[in-house]
C-alpha cells in the first residue's frame, strides 16, 4: 500500500521506461507530499541496485510546503517548488553534504519527479489547468538546471487521460 494512488502510475512508468535503473541513485521530487512518488523511487532504486556492487545509497530530495512522514532515504525540504533559486540551493547543498558523508564520487540528480497536481481549494478549472502547466514548465526548468545529461538521464512526466495506460 502506497501513500497515494498516483504512486501506481509511477510504477507503470518505471516498468515501461526503467526510470530508476542504475545509475539512478538521486531523485528530486517536486510537490512531493504525501510522499508516494518518493516511496516508489526509493523502493525501485533499491530493487534495481540489489545484486550489484554496493554504490551510493538511494536518496530522494523531496520539496513541498506540507510536511511528510519520514522514510529511510527521504530528505524532505519545506519549500515552495516555484521558488527555483531556493530549490536549487537546497538541492546543491544536500548533494554536497551527501557526497562528503559518502566519501565517494560527485552525486548527480538522475530524475526529477512532479505529478503536476496542485492542491488549492476554490480554483476554477481554468486556473487549475494554468497552474498545473506552470508547475510542469517550472519542473522542466529545474530538471534542465539539475541535469548534466549523463548517458542514462531520462526526463519524464506522467501524461494521462481518462482510460489511458502508461506507454
């Protein structure tokens, strides 16, 4: 049982595109609460790394204005995801601290997750759609800033209509 139903959509995407296959060890999750995407990412990264040589531990840096229940490998940050400078600063700082703690190679972000849902009451459907598109564009901007584009970087955003399955 996952923290939210949308986690199952991420599982479908991972089955189709292997989003969390090695070398993926670090994920940024935007608008992460309640933490279902982070939960799936950590589980899938651990599963993909099982049986391989020990490397960097899986980590999800999760941003949201709402707190999240703790889990191993989750680094939650209370922050507005639209404050890109703050998101970048927090992520860079956390990656440097993780690198120092691991005593290993530079840690890069391999995936940026964002389900595109905004939880705001009393918005019109136009306002919600506009807000979701702005958040998706912001997530893409952040992903472009994070990625040094190593060979296995895969940007993906779940796009679905009623009745669709992940492809």
